[in-house]
């Protein structure tokens, strides 16, 4: 067992080194060898304890490589993690992501113990809108259906007609068969969808603080410097950034693009760690990194995961009435997918 103060690198003994050697081999191109003794003792303890306690660790694409590749059981985008939480046989789910992701996992797995390593891991999009905001919008636009991005709180989902992801937003909007929808809360995602459909989009002023910082001028400068580069952008970026990109898609969409197409050189216009994690899985692709960190995602650390396991701390609690209403909006999204 690690000592309480986790004195490094004294805990990096021969047992830990041998037990984690195969994990380091997978991340050695991203994590310098000098850093491994600081990660390995925690990785070793986390992987032992989660088996003993029947815990599954679900990790978002924006987490750092030592978490993403070395202690995680399931990795992916926010909605994938929620459904994997539902289907997991683990008694406890630890969500290595931000708060709305853990809430969504709880909505779909109300009988499971869901933990988040740091309750302060928030999201600028989720925090940009409240349930009361939606109720006021419904009064202003009576009868207009509300389509809400999954990057929102349980309370907001409970006031929503149907959820969507960045990957299926256009399909969800058009499937409703109406000429107008309220689309919340991401302003840029709304604009990018509006450019692809005849449905009128009533939007909100929420933005992702990671993706809104990218500019078209920045991307064009990279393209000028690297003539053969392929630019992949998340649709939470501005329409101007999307216009100068070669592909726009969700985190899963971008990852699949690299895997399937193996471009020689690529920029992923999204959170920094996403590029690191995809680079590990695609060693033949060169990644140019215009890096914007998500400060909320980076609140999650190996030490905090370890503490969540030890103390069963930071449980996600959602009122049953909210769970029941919020789940309807997610289930409707799935029904739309099945009917397509």
C-alpha cells in the first residue's frame, strides 16, 4: 500500500516497476521516462484496488495519457461513457471527466454508485444555462421543441424534449419534422448546424472555453506552414474555424477519421490531451498540436482517482424525479437513432 503522503520516487520499487512496465511501453512516446516513477505507484495501486472493489473507471478523451491509457476500463466521448456505465457489471463507476458526464452516467445507472474524483470539474457549456432559462424560453416560444446538447446538467436535460450529441445534432433536429427548434446551449454548434439545415435554429450564448479560443487565422497559419496537413475540428469551434478545416466531427468522429485515413500529418482542433491519446494509438501519424487545455478536465488526477477509490468519495446524487424526466430526453434521442 502507498504511504499516506505518497513520497516519490521512493515508492517506485521493483514490484511497481515490473507491474507497470507493459503500461509504460504503450505511453513512452508521450510520457518522458523521468516522469514515470511519479505516476507508476499510483497506477499500480489504482489497478489493484479497482479489481478488489469491483470498480470500473470510465475516462473521457480529454484526460491525460497516464489516466486514459493506464488505469481506464472504458474510454470515449461523454455519451459512450454513460452507456458503458449502464451496461457495466461493476458496483461502482468512477467517471474521469466533468460533472455533467458523471450526472449523465447516474441518469442511465441510477442504482449504481457513481463517483467523480473532483466535484469542481465543471464545464463552461453546462454552466451557461439553467432549467429556469429553458422554462422561460418555452414561454417565449410556445410549442417549439427544445433540443439540448448532452453537455448539460441533469436539471437542464429534465426540461428538454430531446438530447443530441455533436455527431448526431443535425439528424436529431431534422427528425422532429418541424420548421423551428430551440437548440441549446452551444452557440457555435447551433450556428454550424444551422448552416447545414433549413430548420430555423433558435440558439443560446453558451460556448466551450476550450474550442472558442481557436481562430481561423491560427489554423490558416498552421496550414501555410505545413502544406500537407489535414485539419480536424470539433463542431464546438466557430463557423470560421470549421470553414478552414478539412473535417468537422465529434471527438469520436475525429479519432475514427485518423484511424481510418491515417493522414501523414494532422491537427486536431480540440483539447490538448485528445491529440496525445490519439497519437499513441496511431504511431504513423504526425500530430501538430495547437494546444488549448480544459482546466476542468485537468482537475482530475491519479491521486484524486486513488482517493475516490479509498474513501468512496464525491458521490453523484440526482433526485429520482429529475432522473426520470432527464432520461426521457436521452431515450428519445436513441429512439430517433433507431428509426433512421
